[in-house]
C-alpha cells in the first residue's frame, strides 16, 4: 500500500480520517471498501488491497476511528456504530463513489452492518469475515450475551470485553505489549478458549506478562512493525470499541432502525474461519441466514487472522464472489 495513495478527509462530525484509495482504472469494476477491526490499521488489508487493485477494482481502506492516521477520540461515545457508518459514507462521497462493496472484519463488521441498516443504497454487496453481521439491538445487554454463549457454546466468548473496557486496560497492555500480542495473536488458537474468552482470564495473563509462541504467519520483525503501527496513537481509542458495546452506547441509535432495514437485499459473502474460537463459524453463519436471501459461505481453515494466515485463500474467495455476484 503506497503512501502516495493515502488521503485525508474531515467527516461531517468533524473527525479527520486517513485512508488509502486506488481508483478503478476504467470504471468497469466496482470499488471495494475495506473495514478493519481490532487491533488493526488499514495496513493489515495489504494483501487484499494489492490483489483487488491488481484486478482493476477500486479500493478504499480507511484507518478506522482510533487507528493510524485517523483521529483518536478518547470518549467512547464517538465509537457508536451509526455515526461511524456515516463517516464511511463521507469518505465515499469525497471520492465520488456512489456504491461500493463493503468488506469487513472483526469490529469493522458493526460498521459494515450499519452501512446496510442506514445506507443500503450505497452498498452493492457485503462481505463479512470471521464475524457475521452485528444487527441493531436496542435491548443489548452484554451480561446477557455472556450468559447466552456460556450456555450454548460452553464458555464465555465475550468474557474479555470487561477487561478491554476497563479504565486501566490501555496502560496495562501498553506496559506488557508482548504479552498482549502473544494472546491476541497466539501460535495456538485454542488459547482463546482457555485464556482469553473466559471472563477474568485475560487480566492476570497480561498483568503477569505471560508469553506464548509466535504465530507461524509472523516473524519477530512482522510483529514489531504491527506493534509500531498500533501504538502510533496508543490503545485507548481502539479499546473504546469494546467500551461502547459493554456500556450499550448504540441502544438509542438502534431504536431508530426499522425492522425491514435488518434485511440484506444484496449478495452477501460470509468467510468462516474454522479455527476462530470467539467468532464461532456456525453461530455467525446462522445469524446471517436469518437476514440474507443471497448468502454465499466460504470456509477457510484458519484462525481469526485469516488475512495474515491464509491471504491467498481469502483473496480467492473475494475474487470469486465479486466475479460471480457483483
């Protein structure tokens, strides 16, 4: 991703976003909007960005709010999903893109979902990677979600959110950054079952500076570069995605979404990562099937971090979906 393609825009609500943009050369193929999640800058899309641009798609990859060259507000209210979706529309407007294919991963998914809920006329197709859609829920209650998944899956799934939403999480993670990375990007993905997802497990891991092995998709240098990009503005902004959900800050916005806007009236792809033990593939596919009449599912034998671990397979899945459905 070339620095020459990096641009800036001030959105309607006054935040400056940085984003990479490569226009489609002959307007024959659509633009793809890449929405990344925690804890990633737009650079984590590099293999997909390069692949799509090479195949003559337009590509826009923003540093999401809190990351990279984008503003990093410390108030969790800024990270509500509805206004972040509007921020994406503002970027599309800046580049004169009327409709785009939305591709999202991790917390990018809540923004990709709200694009459909509020701005479906701007979305040609939707792609959700690892995490299925995150629909509006005016009665959202994180505690009830914990209980539900504990009963249905057998462990907490979202138990680590309370630590990420805590007042001292950013400073503690920044102090023991390698420990955090060794759990978030583990050599053994099942560590998420035993030491990340269950409530009360992640804090002692990081407080004790516990370490695990380096994942196969990274060298030590790769990890250091990723850390440098993440730490450009610190962790408080990125962690606010969790604080906003634990505190149910989307609830009032979610009350305004008509039920018919939950429907995905466009081709949709779900890329299921089979070794993801937090974004459970079967659960997320079932959720999408409730709202999508035209759903394609592609399974990849990967952890959550498929863009690092299996970039060629992910690129192939995107390319086939775009060629067949868009």
